């Protein structure tokens, strides 16, 4: 099994808990973990943790639509063009060095607490202006991914069809929609475009995600943990080992064996990830 979206960083998994997480993941049958960044503050840490993982962790870098106020203050705010200006050189360097398997976590977040009800955003910007800035930041990173033939790992909270519209506009081909919360009809159209949807362990307590899985073909479903978030229990830290629970729930809904879910995911990844990652999957 491959966890296509997690946040394996030293702040989330200090050295001792990281070792335990790795052991549990391997015991559960996890062969690879894609660890994604969110900001300029965690990008280098994502790369460093991956470098010490003996190939278990594949890093991805991206600028999330929700940013912390500062390195010390994790209060959320909407991303700015200045954030992109600071982040883009780091992303470009990692692309040039061929050390990432995807660009992510990138996307849009139109949640009320991020836009309309957030006092940490510049008071001079309207909600529509904040949304348009998010779109610009997202689109620029999608374009960079296309140029580099890299997968995009996409966040689209309360903005599913808006994110998909930008992906269609850019003619993006390698797309993983992470923990999608949009309408099933939008997801079905995205499958027709060749996009994939990753399913977190929280599916066991989410009728919305269960309905999404029921509506989409098994061939376009992937597994993710989003560790340490989106676990099988609310408000309990999640780990990559729990993607086995997501696989089991998908199997239940699709009325197939868990082994078929895992086999289908591996086959899907051969199309959704760049060539270097494909070779490593085939070598397993």
C-alpha cells in the first residue's frame, strides 16, 4: 500500500515517534509514504526527513492555500503573493534537483474561517480578492508541475469545482485530489479527465466520503492518511498505518477483497506519478 498524502515532519513526528510510525506503517503493509509540505517553514524539513527514511518517504513540496501567521504563530490566514514569491525559489530548486515526486499540498480553501471570518487576512482585501490570490498561487504551481511533468497533490476544501476548473484550464494530466469534499458530480467529471481521488481513514466515520467512494470507479481511488489529521477517530492523531482501514472500508463499499483495492491503487499510481516513482513501485 502507498500513502499518497501525509505530513511527515519533525514537528508532527519527533524522532522517537517517527521510528514508531515507520514500524507500524511497515507492519500494516505500507511500502511508501508521500509527505507533502504546506509552507516555506516546513519545506526543508519535509525534504530532510525523507532523506533519512531509506526510501520509505517520498517528498513533495507545495504552498498550501492556508498559511500560518509566522513560524512561531500557527494561526491560519489565506495565502498571499508574497508567500509565493518566497516559496517559489525553494520549489524550483527541488524540481531542478529532481528530489520531489509531486507538487503539493497546493490548491484552494474557501472555508469561511479562512476568508470571510478571518481577522488575520489584510483588511484591505475583499473575500473575492483573497480567492483570486489563492487562484493565482495555485495556478502558478500547477503550471510549474506541468512543465516538470510532476503530479499535483490538491487541496480543495469548500472549493472543489473551483480547483478543478483551474486544473482543466491548465490542461493538467497528473492530478491527485486529496480528501475531496465537493459534489460527486464534479468528481465524476474529474475521473473522465483522468484524475485520481485519495481516500483517508476518516472515511470510516464520514458518510460523505463513503458516498464519494461508492460513486467513483475503484480504478481512480488511492489511499492517503493525511497524517496526523483525518484519522479513523476524531481528534486523535493519525498515522500512515491507518490507510489499511481506508482500504478495508473501500473494499466493503465496493464489495471486493482488500487485496484488490491495494492492487488497483498500485496500478493507478503507475499512471498518476512521474517515471522515477513508477520505477520504484515496479521494483517492489
